[in-house]
C-alpha cells in the first residue's frame, strides 16, 4: 500500500515528524562513575572532576555544569585550573596534557579542548624522564611546571605548550647542590610535589619521592634551600605566610619546616605522627590554613594506624581543641578547602572531599562541622538502585507536601548555602514539576526533583521499619563513643551494604493526584502508603495472599517472607504505610499498578496476580498463572540467579581492588599495572572466544516463567458489550497470555461496605507467545485512556466513549491492536521478526509540535534490547523514528530505562549516574550556563584585567590556536602527521 | 468434497482390481469398492494371499500421480481404494527391510527405468486436477521444502520449515563465525552466522536440508549480515511458525541444478524437493499442490502469516466461542467479521476446510462464528486441562493456514 501513497502526503508527514521528534542526550545526573581527579578554581568558583574513563566535568552554582570527554580513553589523573583564568589543564594516564577552556558562544559558555601536549625528552632518554608526576599551574597563568618520574622539572609556557628548555630544572642541577650528608642524595626519585610560595611566585618547592625538598628560585634558577626529610614524601604544603613548609610522609608523619634564607637551618621545626605509636599509613595530603583570629586549621588525609584502622578512609581536621577524623565510606580521591572573602583568602568555610562514590562538603564555620547537602553530584547509588518510576507534572500541593516531609528529614544538614557558586545558570525555569522515584536495595525509595538540570533529592522513604530485620534500627551513623581514638565521625551517605536483600524495592507506582503510593519488593511484599503531614504510630496489617491457589507438586526454595512487626510503629511525616500484602510464595513482585479512584492495587509475581482493595483491606481476586510444568518458577530461581550475579560482582570487585592497589604505587609500578591489565584483558578475551551457540526453538507453553506477570493495567472500557463500559483489569504474562477481568465496584456511598468483585471476561493467547510487556486501551479517538483522577482534576480530556475502543497489546516482539469488546486483531507491527530486536521498555508519551503549540499527538516510546529507541504512532502502530540510544552490550543501562509522559527518558550509565535523553522537540532539559573570566585586581598580565569574559576568552583562543598550529607543524615535522591532520580537522570544527 | 463426487461419478465399476507385489511375486485379486472393510482385515488378506502369515509388512500403493504412498490405517486405505482407477497397485515390503525413503512425492517417477513409472507417469495435464485428500492431515504434511530455486544463486539454498504446532522441535543451534567473501576490496573475512549443531530427531535434522556449518544468510527474507547472534536468534524464534532460512550449504555438492528455465521449470520450483527422509515426509502431492506456487516463490513477509491466530477465550456467558481474527493483510477489502470458515475457504482451499473439520471432530455450522464452541466448553476448568485443550486448539489453528 505504501507504493500508492501520494508523495505529497509522505513529505507532509515527514515534516510533521521533524516538528515532533528529535533525539537529544542532554544531561548526566548523579555522581560520576570512578572519579579519579579533583580540581577547584577559587576565582571561578568552579569544581572539576576527572574520571577514569577520560571525562572531565565542571560544576558551579546549581545548574551550572559542563562536560568534556578526552579523545584518549585514559583516566584523568590530575586537574589544575590556571589561576585566575577560564582555562584548565588535565593530565591523563597516558602522560598527555590537555588544555581546556570555557568559551563564550551565543551568550552561553561551552567547554572546549584547545590544546594537547606530551613532553618529549632528549632522544634516547627512558620514558620515565618525561613521565609527569606533579603539575604546578603557576600563578602567573603563563607557566606550567611539570615534575617527572625521572626527577626533572620541565617548564612549559601556556597556552600553547611551548617548552622553555633553558628554564628546566634538571635532576643533576639539584643533586649537585644537595648536602653531602643527605642519605638519599644518590637517588632523589621522582618529583612528588610542586608548590609555589604564596607570597613569592618566583619560589617553588620541589618535593622528591625520597624525601628531599628543594626551594628553587625560578628567576635566579638556583636552589635556595634544601629540606632534608628522610621519609618517603607524600605531599607538601606551603603555608599562607610563606614562612613554613609542611611535608607529609608515608609513615604517617608530617613535619613543619621553617623557610629561611640559609641552608644550615635544616632541623625540622616540628614533627608529629598524629595517630602514632604503632605503624601508621601514609598521610597522602596535608593542608594548613590560617584563620583571622585564632589557631589555624590543619587538615590531612590518611595517617591511620595501619593494623587497627588501616582500612578506614579518613580526613582529619584539627582546629584549636577540636580534632575530628571524618570517616568516609569509600576511598578518598582528593579534597580542598573553600575560603571566605572576595580574594578567597579568608577563613576556611567549607571542606570539599571527593571520595570514590560521592562528594561531601563540610561546613567548617558551624559548630560540629555539619555536612552541607549537595544540590548535585548526589550519589544515586547510596544503596544500589533496583527500579525507577517517573511521574510528570506533579500538582503543586503534592510537591510542597513532599518537600516539607523531606525538609524534616534534613535537619542534620548545615543551614549554610551551597558554597560553590561559579557561573550563572541561564536555563529557563522547568515547565513543570517532575518526580523521579528510585527504589533501592535496602528498601528505601528516594524522591528526586527531576524537573531541571540538577537531580535534587527531595525526600527519602524507608520501608524497612515495617519489618523485623537483622539490623538494629538504632545502629546508625553516630556510633562514635566518647574518648575513642582516633575520634571518628562517619560522614557521607554511600552505604552499599543492605541488611536484608528481601527489602529491595522492585516496583513503584505513585498517584500524583491522591498522594497514594504503592511499592513492592523482592520478597513479594506490597505496601500501600499515603501521604501524612504528621507523624503517626500505627500497626500495619499484613494480608497473606496465596497465589498458588491450590496448585500442587511444587516447593518454593527461595527466600522466606519478611516478618512483619506486630506492634505499632512510629512513622515520621511523609508517606506512611497503612496496608501490606504479602504474596505466597514470596517471589519478587514483577508488576504493580494502582487505581486511586477505585482504590485498588493490582500486583503480580511469577506465580500469578492479585487484586487488592485497599479501602476495605481485602483481596478481590487471586489468579494463578503458573504453568504446572514450570518447575523453575516454583523453586524461586531468581534467588539463584541473584547469587550468581552477586558472586560475579564480588569477583569483579576483587579484580578492581587489585587494580586499584596496583595503581596506588603509580610511578614505579606502571609496568606491573600494564602487565596486570594485559592479563585481565587476555582473560576477558578468552571468555569471549568460548564458542557461544544459541538454540533455535519455537516458544512453547512449557517454557519457564510463562506464568510470570509482566504487566497490569486498569481501564474503564467496553469489555463485554459495546454499549456499557465497565472497570476492568488486564494482565499480561511472559507466555504471551492476556487476562481480562471485569470489575464491579459498589456505588460511592457503599464503597466502604459492599464488596468489589472481579469476573474473568477474556483470555487472549498470542500465537507468537512472546512476553506481553504492555497493555493500553485506546479510546474512540485512538488516544490512550487518561490516568485515574486525571479527568476529575481537569487535567485531561475525558476519553471518548462513543467510538469503539481498541486494545493495544505490546509484546516483546509485536505491537498488536485488537478491537473491543470483540477481540479481533485489527493491525499490528512486527518488530522481532523483521529486525531481530525486542521490546525492553515501553511507555505512552505525548509529543507536541515545535511549530504550532496546538498540535500534538500520542505515541509509544519503545526501547529495544539493541538499545535503540523508537517512536510508534497511535493508534495506527506505525514506526515513526528510530535513534540509537544505549549500547546494546549495556544490559543494565537498558534494563534501568524509564520513560516520562513527555518523551524523555532516563537510564543508568553507571551505578551512580542517570543519562537523560529526550525524543521530543518541546521538552528538553539541558544545562545553559555562562561563566565569565574572573576580575583580577592583581598586578599580573593585562589579559586578565579585561572584564569581558567572552572577548577575553576569544583572545585566549586566538593565541592558543596560533600556538597550537605552530606546535602541530613542529609535530608533523617529527613525523606525527596523523595527529596533525586530526587536529586541523578538530580546530576547523571548533 | 466436489472432488470426491467427481471421482466417484467417473467410475462405474464396483470392483477394484488389486495387483499386489511382494518381492518378485505378484498376486491379483479384487475388492468391493463400496465395502472395502477395515485396514486390519485388508492387511490380513494380503498376508493370506501372499502366504506370509507371520511377516510384518509395510504396505504401499501407487496413487494417480505415480507417487508411492503408504497404507497403514483405515483412512489411507479407504483413500487408496476410492482413488484406484480401476487398478490398485500395491507394493509390500518386509517391515525390517523397509526402505522408508521410497515413499513420498515423485518417489516412483524418479525411477524412470522401472516398468511401473512408464505406466504410472501421467501427462502434465493431470497435474492440474484439484488435489485429493488422502488421509488425516497429521499424517501427511510437508515439513520442509526448498524454495525459490529459480531466483537464488545455485550456491545458496532457501529452506522452509513448517512447524505446524507439532511436538517435534525445530532442533538446531546457531553460532558466530566468519566467512570469506568476495567484495569490491577483494577477498574479505566477514563475520557470519552458522548452524552449529542439529538436535537428533529434530525437524531441521530430519529434513536433511540443513547441516552443521551451513552459513545462514537470510531469515524470512531479511539479511542477517550485520546482526548479532542474539538478534538472529530472536528473528528465527519470532518466525519459528514459518521459518524460511537461506543458507550457503557447507557441502556444495548437493546443490539443486537448474534445468534451463522456462515456465514449467519455475512452476515446479515450489515443490522441487520435498524431503522424503522422515516419517512426516510422506509428503502428499495434495498438500504441496494446494499451495499456490506463486506465494512460495517470493514470500512477502506479510503474506504468510501463521502466527496471527491468537486464541481468544471469552468467559462470562454460556457460550464461549473462539474467534480467530481475520488476519490476512493481503486482502484488506475483506469485511472484518466474515465468519472464519468462509474466509478460509476463500483464501486457502477446500481441502483445508475439510481438514479443520476432521481435526476438531465437529461439523461446522455454516457461517456461524461460534461453530467451535463445543470444543471449548470445558476451557475454563482447571488450568492443566485447559493447557492441553489449548494446545490442541492451536494445532488446529496452524492446520488451517497450511
């Protein structure tokens, strides 16, 4: 029929498609996976995080964020902002340096890479000579000092990366002047640290791995002072007034050295092992900052007693008599301190710590140093995410109540505003309030504000209180006993250890109009909750539902049901459970839906489904869908699958740990690390090479899990005859079967006492037997039926009950439209039979035209197992557009995808990050922000004195471009022509 | 049905001449056409006339087209009697020495040097006769065929497997591999999908048309190049009711060689090589011929819908009719609520509707969509029963689309 369609019609439709659909990946929400470097610009007030996968992310005020990705797939090991500029330099694992800038473009800033550079040593020199281990971005903004593994310090002019060979500080120069009595003079080892004198930019201290520190004058090109520390050096800090240098060492000690003119004064002023007596771990970084009045702040990471607390990740903060060891739940990557004042030289105000799994900011000016809640970079995975649910356009009333409940939970946070405030957020206010609900392994549900660029935590619901678990509810973070040494204090919310995996949340459904919420979990528990602004003490009545309905010959071998607390439980304001259904067998709940108008909850597991009346608190219907020959479903194989997954996860963790520990000794052990990597890759390759074959067999009713309930749907439609619509419940199974039940609801005035009844009305067995993943009823206009209460709240057009309704059954393989009430196939779209992909996720979405506001249409948004997203038109089930979205290998990403009602979607790109994408031309949330070059009142170069950010960056760019071209020509002369071409193309594109 | 009438009217003789051959011996006798009796009586008679009372026999006869077909139950016995014209030629074999491969379409015509074939081979005009129904459908059904011989390169083979809801598994596995192809850049090694294993006794093995290490090129007309193993697996399973695989056989010696071309050649390509290797391979001329060859040749994907027969069970009323949606997309002009029997008669053939009657064991009330209600009356009882019921019903569903 396509052949006969008129050309005009087709192009008109194509034009319309362009107005309706467009694919965009705009934002990554959450916390970057495997962060590896941290940088901060006090003048820009921007924070930069580099990751192991080569991404660089900048954050300022909430909503201000930038992201860049290095072409090399190498970890970012260091990030340094050029002081008082909008440039920053990154050092990668592959020893390349990259210059990035924030360039103004059409009133917005964008992060661009403007140059790259790799140190080239003299011919024939070993690679260690040029392997960069320390970077100092000089305050002049024109120099980079690069300390290397070979012990040399190279000086490079930026931007443009011009090596100033004559100014390099070679190891020989330094070694020559080292006092004879210094033990380690024969081998100073690599450059571990480079610091500038805060009051004299011409002086830098070079710290060598062996322990020796040399204060070098850049003007005179000679050593001024030698500091002969003998312990392996970890870090160096030059105090604010320039009179002392602090050094921290691998034995857990730190020393303070007087900076004087003469070399004789080489005795350390003060040496201390803070957690001493017994051997301690290294202090990896030390900072000392003065306060206006009173003693300075001393902060350092590590240094814990090796035997007893060697596994803790701690930062110690000492101020006056206060001494706290902040105890983090994951490895510390780096930290810095934000200071008050216009020039950022005042009192320390906040400590910012980047640990492997979260960013923690501690208010240093409020007593007890409380944590400041982060508006972004929140660890989504504080407990592993097990499911997500998105609700668009939340009514203001509900929104405010959720926020109020959340605020009551956040009393332990600091009242101080977020201290990182760089840039301006120019994005328009989000058009509506959207909630993203994430269910977690520990039985919590987190409510996120997903309206805008920042995924902001609003409220956290815990369901564990309803049940008896092994964990003591009082066993929380504040365990620090009086007089304990070291004085630990737990900080951070990342806690991957779940007390009881049965608590895990598997399905969530929230009715935004009534505030009723239902959540279902791993052990077949279904909780119905309502929003209450007051705390309440109540018992939760449990109702056990036997889904087997007398099916015999099976034995459940999975986990047991959760124990319900018999006594009343005090629930804080927020969502409070008032009804509980427990499925028997307690298999994981696989489908859940709630109809707030009818006050019914439908739930399904691998054994069957049930309908629960939460007003009368009784079950209306139980249907067993289990196939008698399906042994697997009975035995609870999900737990077995899980255990395999768990053991896999553990072994991967082991591998990762070993890689991390290898990485720790970065410099000397690169060869070893590479070897380990190579071995790992070989192992993986071998795994992949194992012959994989797939069985080709038609699906049969005997297959496992054919009875698993995949989807449940409430609809008010024509089930029995075409003149009377009735409430109905639809259920779709893994075996391609659809069950329809006609519901009889008592009139409203008798709703509380007359029973709700359900009668079987229809059963459809799809011949292709593919799992049914979605059911939608379309009204007389072919539009999907509105949500319950949507019409009552005047937020949707009431459905057309005049024309005949249609039933849309979405299986993993086909989209099929049937007529109602007589079920006969009307049309269909085959997916799998044609291109081999299967439907993984499906949602109904509304698309508005970008051209005219009054035109819009409903469509099905579909994610396939190939990671492609499709839009399928309604009611004609025609494929509209298709975009690749997720890598097909990224199974967890595909499984985590959730669609919004307006053609957007979220999926996990790592355990801690959601990628947000949009298929709609109208609803697009993306960061729009501007960062201006800082006003610098200092005396340095005129470039910085230009107030206009855009023009100054422009000039910088010009300069750098020229330099870049020069450098490239030079490079190409050396034979590196490919990169020359590449870069030319790159700059042309830029 | 009309066929039967015609056959009967063409024959006035009430006796059927029987010429039975066992080894080198011939026996001649006659039977009453109107009262043929039961198969076991007939079997006893044969043992008696050949004086081989204790020998297990396999009885075959030559049908009007010269095909050797078996007689092993009442139905095909009656068919054999009723179609004998007037001579019925029987071929007896000892069961232990039986050559099953001898049965099937063209099985006798292939042996051109035998005396029999010279006698039995009919001119082509006879082929155009409407097919005859010889037995229960489950005994005679094509399970596989090579199709599109005329449009494919000789090195390729397009095999169609008919699943028919039978219990026999498709029974093969596929794997990733690489194949060397000639491309614009010269020889290139490309990833491909290969058959890795055949399940003994499975449909795929029993056809003899697919073999381990055959490269899969297309699935139901869609090229597999660029698709992952899992994608191809899903495509095959999604099409398993009517799976058409184009392979490049690993063994290139048994390729079908095209003979010159011309209308006759292409016309016969649709059933060029039905397998005779299996029990199901007693493939009848009837079934093969009832499928218009033009459908098979280019098989537009949408035209051969066998998975459309979703089963709908209505509950709540006394009658629980099964409706099969009119699903044929190639005929959009058909009214939606056409009673299914009529529709099928229109789209397939007389034989098909007759088959459905047999399979259901009930007579259709003409034009009523509730005609199958009796079979389903018990369907809302306990689920195992219903599962059984459903399976049999589904089977009938696929028969109809045959």
